């Protein structure tokens, strides 16, 4: 009764809730379509000779199916986080951190090992 719509009959209230949810869903879909149109998809960066040697080493240690490329610069902020540049190649060691968080992956960057945000990696 203290709600602004507490005086409405129940069927009218549920219709209003449904209409609001439908309108919000439409706005979200429009936003997603606009975002996908405006945001360019990451492109594979060419490798310099040193990076190419590191990639060959990662392939021999971990296999080609474990390689990922960094899609944007990563600045490590927590203990065991790595700082990596866009275009670097890493090998996936675990798709979860020590606390079970699947949005942080343990990777081998060809020397240092640490955690990076999973959303900033794409299969290589």
C-alpha cells in the first residue's frame, strides 16, 4: 500500500510491470546492436621476430590450442596479475583463478606467469 502503484488493481499492475520490462529489453537490444556496430572487433597483430620465437616456445610447451592473443593493454593491479600489451601471445594454463573466479585466467607469457582478465584474450 506504500508503493506508488499500490492503489492499482493487480492485473493492471502486472501489465505495467510487463510493459516496463519489454521496453527495457528493447532498449538493451538497441544498445547492444549499437555497441557491436561502433566497437571494432579485435584484429590479429603481426608479430616481431622476438615475439615469434616466444610463440614457438609456447606452442612447444603447451600446444597450439592453448594460445591466446591479448586484445587490449592489460595493467595488472593485484598480486600475481600480469601487465601485457595488446597483441602479445600467451598460453592458457588454467581458466580460473585460485578463488574459482572464471573471469581471471592463469597464463604463461613466455617467462612470467600470472593472471589476466579472460575478457581481454581471444584464441590465437
